[in-house]
C-alpha cells in the first residue's frame, strides 16, 4: 500500500539491500497511524544509481507533490566529500525536502558495534522519536548530524 500523496510523506531511496533493511526496520518504529506516510522504495544499486533515479524519476514527482520528502540513503564509502557530491545533484528548489544520509563506510561496518540491521534501524528511529543521538552519534554515523537536524525539523512530525 502506498502513501497518501495529499498528506506530507517521506520516500526513502536506498542504495543497496543493507540500507533497505535499515530503512524497513526504521519504518516499523514509525507511529502506527503514520506508517502509511513513509515508503521504502526499491534498491537502486549504488549511490550513482540513487542519484540517477532521483533525477530521472523523483524530481518531477516532487514538483508535482509539494508535500513529498525524500531520503537518499547511501554508503559514503569512506569519502567525506560524498555528501557534497550528492547534494550537488539535488535541484536547489527541492534542497529543503531532500536529505542524504548513510554510513561513513557501509552499513555492514555498523554491525559489530550496533547489532543487526533490524536493531540498528529501530534504534535510529528511537533516536529520531526521542530527539537523542545515542545511535546517530556512532563514529560511522555522526557525519550525518547536519542532515539529521534538517530531517528532524521537517520530517519528525510526519512520522512520530
């Protein structure tokens, strides 16, 4: 079942299956009556593919649906410039509704410290709900701080 496009809603475009699993676990923690306002999309198959799909398919849809927010969930692959490179591909008029998040390396690197993808996704959602940074403050996630602040400002009330 899809989101109600007439209400504020969030699409998550994951780079790979690991990111999809994190997003799905996060989604399970969204308030029950607001779960329909979030949808995890199919895996894109690489961060370049995330950006390509965003530009080719989602920009037009975001222009049509002004209450849509997008989370581009990518691996940073140890590249600190990845956020700037990804944000450079987001049209300026949509920049306040698009967020780029992900692990500094890859989600697999989070598992030794934080547990399964299911546990990690749920803890990330709990941090968002409670406005804490217990999990988001992990060494491989703290680089998301500025995007997380923006996300909380715009999206928290839609999902929690």
